[in-house]
C-alpha cells in the first residue's frame, strides 16, 4: 500500500502545469487515434515508426515537465514510509499517541454534522506537540496542519538515515522540502 500526500493549497503555477499536461495528453491521444486510422501500430513500444517515436517523446517530455513543476505532491510506498516514520520518530518530528475514535453515521445522522465530525477527526492532533504518527500510517485522508508541520520541521535532521539499518535515505531532503512547502500551503492531506 502506498500513500498519496499533497499540499492542501496547490500553487497556481503547479495548476497551470497540470492543465498543460492534460492539453498535451489530449493532443497525444488525438495523434495516436489518427495514426491508428492510418494502420500504424501505436501500442507497440518497440515500433520503429518515427511518428510513434515522436508521440512517445512528446508524452515523456510532458510528463517530465509536470514532474519538475509539481512539488505539491509526494507519493510513498509502504517500505519508504516505514523508513520515513522511523527517522521522524527518532528525530521527534512525529509522536505515537492514542488514535482518535472515528465518527459514525449513527452518532451523526445529519450529513452536515457527520462531515463536521469527520473533519475534526481527520485534523485531531490528539494533544501532540508535533504530528501524530498515525497520520502517516493509513490512507484515511488525514489532515496535517501548517502548525503541526512547522513544529515537526524544527526537529528535522538534515540527513535522513534509517535508525536501525543506517541506510542513507536519498529522498529525505526532498521530503523535508515538501513538508516545508506544505507548511506554507495550508498543510497536507494524507490518503
């Protein structure tokens, strides 16, 4: 299982990059359909047809541009998140606390009341001075506030090393920069 983590407020330049990517994708799809009508096998990645190669390169360039511009998202698989949590726990960026009890529809039959209770549940700091560790342990849609992020970042090591294995986490600096960005963009969501 992996987690998708993103800033609550996406900057305009990132939104523009996403829109540009979608425009290029539509053009790539149109070109692939046109080539199919001409009898070209566009689904064979080893196709020597220069038109297929050009379409593939256009897609790759658009994806690379989006990846470079999109600093508002961070994806982590279970193994990477486990290592991340180990470093964050050791550094004091996160703390293990008792997880709050999720609201139920039975207790909140009114939709607005349920949504309000759910929002409070997903934001609950459980009395922690930093980020409750459980917010990085499931894809429930946890919300980490800018205040939680700033408190955690005060403890962030410059270099991430797994406390048990000593392994250097080559993505650690990027992770800390992502968290720093989230602290000035409304916090982050974890799902």
